[in-house]
C-alpha cells in the first residue's frame, strides 16, 4: 500500500504569516494536531503543531522584564518566546514523504524522526498529509485485503505466478509455502510481506528455492537451496 492511498488529500494548511491564534482556531475547528505551513506555490516550508502552541504558552512570562525570565522553563526554545506567527513557531524544514512511497516507509520515518504526521509531496508540492492515526487504521485491514495486496505485489513486482506459492493470512499472521527459483526471490517475498500494513508476523519456513544465487556470488562458495537443489 502506498502513502497516496492512505493520506488525507487537500489538508488544511496555513501560510507563514498566519497568527498563532488563527493556527489554534483552525486546529480546534478541524480536530487536528498539526498543520503544514506552505508558501503561495504550495511548497511545504514547515509544520506547526499543538506542541508549538503549548511551548508558546509555556514561554509566556508571569511578569514583565528580566524577572519574568525566571518563570520560563529551561527547555523552551528562545524563538518561541517571541513567536507570533506560524512561520516563526513552525518546525522547519518539515519531514516529508513522497506520495508513491510505501506506508511502511512512512511508519519507519515517523518513528525515526519522532513525528506524528508527514506532509505528502507530489511533484515537490503538498498533495496530502498522513498521520499515525492513518497508519493505525490501515493496520486494521482484513485478512482478505492483506492477501490480495500480497498476491498483487508478488505477481507484478517479482513476476512470480501466484500458483507457485501458497499464501495464507490469519489474524494478520502470514504463512508462505512453495518453491521459487532463487534464494533472493524467497527473501524478497518475505520482505514484501513485512511491508504490507496489517501484517503482524511472517513465516516463510515452508518456502524453498532451487538455487542459492547468493552463495554462488561468493568466491569459492557453492550453495544449495533450502530443501536441496533439483537434480
């Protein structure tokens, strides 16, 4: 599954000059926790989130002057003390993802970058937004949907006929049995399974190959596939 199949198209956005008051009102109105900040051409400049609003609130000193600084949490970025617009408060550059990337790539990027949402780009411009909630919803897909995507991916991308494999999906647990030409093909099948949203485990112990092409590429090595090479 690709990000473009899961994203929210035409998401709410704000410009750099939008006030934080306007940003907060739009978040409440739409029931969202973050907004892409875009320029007039639709290119993403950054992201402003609930966290930025909260940091701004936390940075407001209880009294004026130097004494007020004692009330400012040490963790607050200095720029939030003076921020009044989306452009000043946003996190930039934004962590983004291309529309044709996989949902697994999006999930991995969210975890690595510790973000809750990703602006989705197509042709360098904002096409949508994908959130952690979207990925969680994708994880609830039926076994039938998972099975169909696996068979489609394997047929189109690996050129392996579906009847060469026996793929079973139960409660998100995938079991693959059968025989393919090379060890690399077998490993790619397992990798493809893990990239499908909703898969919780993959068992390829009953998947064998005729030739260990990886062993053949190693100098001085000879290899036989799982269950032996055909004579």
